[in-house]
C-alpha cells in the first residue's frame, strides 16, 4: 500500500520568494556582506568600491528574487529536502554567473573596479553565496517548521474551545423536545428537524474551514424557533440585520451560543420575559454585530467565564488584532458587540440579510 501524501507543512515548503520581504532580505544580507568586507582591517576603505559593491548586490538580489520566484513552484515538487537543496544550488549558480559577467564587463570596459584574478573573484563570491545561502535557508526552514507547529497547536486550541460550547445548547434543546412530545407532536417534529441541524453543525468536527454568516444566521433561527416554543410570548426578538453580507466568512458555531446566552441569562430569569435585540451594520471596513438583552435584577447563576474567552480567542485567531469583542452591562441591558474587519474583496460584496453575534456570560 502506498504511503499517503503528507500535508504541505511536512513537505518543507519554501518561503514566498515573490514577496517584497524576501527581496528585502536578500538585499540586506548582501549589503551587510559588502559593508563587513569594506570595514575589514585590511580593507582599502574606498568609497568608490563600496558604491559599486552595493550596486552589484542590489542587481544580484533582484536577479536572485526573480529567478527564485519563477522557479520555486518547480523546486517545491522535489521530495524531502530537495526544495531547499535546489534553491541553494540555484543561488550559488546565479552568483557564479553574475560574478563572471561582472568580471568580464570590468575587463572589457577597462574600468579596473575588480582587483585580482578571475577565478579568485568568482570563487570568493561563490563561497560567500554558499555560506550565506545555507544560513538563510536554514533560517527559513526553522521558521516554516515553527509556523507549522504553531498553526497545529492553535487549531487544536480552537477545536477545544468549540467543544466546550457544544453540549450545553444540545442538552437544552433535547429537554425542549422532551417537553413538546406529549403536548404538541407537530411542534415536536419541527423542533427535531431544527435540532438535527444543530447536531449536524455541533458535531461536524471534521469541518475545519469557515462557514458563512448566512449559515450561522440560519442556525440561529433554528435555535430561536426551539426556544420560542419553550418560552412562548416571553421571548421577543427584534432583528435589525439587513446591512450584513451573507457571504462573510465566519467561524462555525460562533453566533448560536452567543444568542443562546442572551436567552438564558436575559430572558429565562424574567417571569414577564423580554426582548432580545439583534443588530448588524457596516462601519467603514468592518462589520459590527450587536446583541442586546435585558439584565435581570437578580442575575442568573454564572459560570466560569469560558464563553466570552472562547469568543475572543476564536475571533482573534481568525481575524487578527483588528477584531474586537466588547461585552458588559449598559444600564438595564447587557450588550455584546463584535467588531469584525472586512478585507477589500468582502468590502464590495452584495449586502444581505440576517445576523447575530453574542457572547457567553458563563
């Protein structure tokens, strides 16, 4: 039986040589080499030679970046450490050829910028390229391995955070179905259908990609339908979500637990019930999702605060430092506000419909 293909993180992926940081790194390493050689005790400290050396390094760095950018997809197909060995050999070969061309031009134009024999000049540059290229590639390799391990650890942490929110709403929903079976079989059947969708989302551990805002809103509506049957007129929901794009990528099972806590902590403790307000709007290049619910005079039993930490960590992992989660009492209401950044592509999407986001008070 053939061995299964290894994931990309295990195939020693090369850095992106087409990026400006890669070009900048090549230039900086070359410039530092020229500067060190110029500052050497036996150096002539010739400013003209220093300037020519910097110009040669800039031209060489650009040549290396273009060649590595174009050939990286082919080098990446090599097995094992082949991609790094191929890049190293290519760097040394390009430096040798560029040095030979520079030595020939200096001799043909009689510029006398390069001293010493041809083999010495080319050999010295090849040795420097071999040593510095090996050091740079070793750094890129260690960095790639570290990033792969960090991504794996982060994914495991996010999956653990998701697992914490699954049992709670599933058990509550099962209790609702049990209460409806005898008094309203038709409603119980609809509730079971809604509950099956919740189970499908909650138990879909194999799903590692984002869902969409539209998917999460549909899941929220199924949850609210279950709670509406249980709480009746005590639960009132106002939706102001027309400005939100349904295609916006969102971590799976992010919104439903937040809405659940608005019901659990804001509506359930009140005999007369109350109104949950779900709002969404665009602000510059961001989506703002607000969930507002009553704050009972006697707060419901609180948990250990995992819910709010869950939301903050998952959003920070997915959207970075530009995302924000704010939650706390405002007067007689408890308000949770999610601030999610839009990229340039998402900023031009068609605007869509329904949304919620909320955070756990546990």
